[in-house]
C-alpha cells in the first residue's frame, strides 16, 4: 500500500481504554496500528518524518507529543511490540526501515532526506547502513516522545533527554503487567495450598505478590543493595520481620517468637527475591552479563532458603512436642 | 593499546574480561563522530578532545546501540536482553542463551 493514511494528535477515550488494556497485557498482540505512512496535520514536502513502532502505545505517544505539528509518521511493522523491545529483537531494524521507506514511496512525498527516530530504537538500527541503502539520514530524537517538542527547537537533545529514567510514574506503569503475569502461577500455587493448609496460608501468598509486584517497583531506588535479587531478599526479609512483630503475642515464649520470625524470613524472602530477579525484564537498566551473574549467584540461595523454610515449617510441630518452643 | 590520556587507559583496562559487562572500546579506531554519545541511553560515553571516552562503564546494559551505530567499528558488545525471565526460560527449554528474547 502506498497511500498515505491520516491521523491526528488527539487521544480519544477509546485510545485510552486501549492503553489501559495494553498495560494489563490484555490480548497483548492486538494493540497494533497498520504499518505505513501517516500524515499528521497537513504535511508538505518539507515536513519532518518521524519513525515509530506499530504498537498503539508507541504510536499514540508520538502523535500526542506532535499534536499541532505538520509531519509524516512512518510506522514500521514490529508485530505490535514497542520500540525498545522490537529494537532488541531486530524487528525495529534497518532492514524493515529501508523496506518501509521504499514501500511507502517516501522519496516522492518529501524533498529532504532525513528521518527522526526514537533514541531507544538505536539498538536495532544501524544509521550509516540506512543512509547507504536508502539515502536517508537517521537522526535520533530524545528517549521520550514528551521531550520531542523541546528537541525540535534546535534538533539537539540535552544529556537529560538522552538518558533513560525509571521514575515513580514509570515504575507504577509496569505494576499491572507484573500482576497479570503472576496471576496464573499464583493460582497454581494457591489452589493446593488452600486444600492443604486452609485460607490462612493464602494471606502469605497474597503478601508475597503484593511485595514482589507493587512494593518492589515502588521502593526500588531506596532498597539499599545494588543487584535486584538482594533488593528483593531484603524486602521480603524486612516484611517478614514486621509481620512477625505484628503477630507477636504476649504469652509467647521468646524462642517461639524467634523461631516464627526466622521461619517467616526463609519462607518469604526467596520468593520476593525471585520476583525481583524477574523484574530485571521490566527495566532498561540490567545487562545480560549482570543478570546471568545474578541467576548463578542467587538461584541456589533462593533454593536453599526455600528448603530451609519448608523444614522449619514442618519441624515446628516436632519441636513443640519435645518442649523446645 | 595506545593511551589517550589517563582515563582511557584505565577504563580500557577495566574493559578486559572483567565480568562486569561485555562492552569493549578501541579508541585507536575512533573518528570522533559522537554517535555513541548520542545513542547510549546510560551516558556510558562522553567526548573528550574529539575522541569518545568511556565515562560511565559500569552503567552499560549491553543494548548494542553504540556498536551498531559506530561507523568506525571501534565498539563491540555482546548485546542481548538483560531479562532473567527470558534467560531462565531459554535455559529450561534448551535454547541458547544468546537466543533468549522477551516474550
Ligand atoms: S551497549 Fe547500550 S548501554 Fe552499553 S554503552 Fe552501548 S549504547 Fe550504552
Ligand atoms: S561512534 Fe565510534 S567513531 Fe563515533 S565517537 Fe563513538 S567510538 Fe568514536
């Protein structure tokens, strides 16, 4: 298709609903935009060309940021995946870009030869190769679409605009999908627990989910250690200690209190640690080398703690029978 | 490795089989175009005297953007996803770690 499609800078309630569902991972492959060339406002041969992915959140963030500007938007076919992940996969890549330029006959639409790409697409694009194969200069805009208007003033980005951040707002935005991802595994664990140990054990599970998917992302920068796994261990451990104090009863022996506390730490911390390790996939801060090291270091720790926690839970009855607690 | 001022020699020495990350940079090849400074989302590179230097080596998350866009081939990095879920899935299903991808 070589026709130019039309779009606007307006985000309708329908778009907002789509964004909401996309964040929850609802039908995650269906938040797509038709790939191709779009006209925003009334672009001329001199208007800038912006490139993005065919994921509604990516496309809509761009057109919203450009509202009021006459421009072309070239949407690449990334199979409904956002720019950053698609660049990592290579679908937001030089090949697709060069083909899409030819396919949409972009050279007939604009007189200049330059494209503005999101900076986070750079890991999939080779600018000098695109130049050689299509004649178009690749210009990397800011990381965030919301900085585009400021960027366009001088076509230069501040160091700030070039750096990824993981602000509270961004961390909140990943919570829904973290929860949805956990739903099925959590259910698989919850059902046998419910039969074996009754409703009381479910609170522990819910607490772990809350810690791992909500509190962990929110508290991330304030958790003192460096790698994600130990941050998760600390969070789970701290929660277990607090929980033990909350549950403390006056007539309890000190030994029983300490026993319960240690058991709670071993039962909760490995799970929150594991969820924290998994959280590396939701950030743009962890390298594969670093994550590999974390997996090799901490998975044995989690496993050992989990087994110890299980032993402590099972042995409690025996200890009490012998009069130790 | 030629030295272009103290900081480069030091950061390059750090970049050899250090286990921190796989980013390697050879300043001898650098033409000073500044592309790596532009594309890096963690400010790993900065320009000094028309050469790129590794200013923030540890922050690299191996996205590969600098390597792909360096016209001089001065940078190498084993890029891949820093995503534990994808890597563990790859390990469990017997795929190569290098093929680990986000779902
Ligand atoms: S691989 Fe990515 S994060 Fe690392 S230096 Fe290059 S551009 Fe920066
Ligand atoms: S992209 Fe390559 S040639 Fe350009 S400044 Fe960086 S290292 Fe030097």
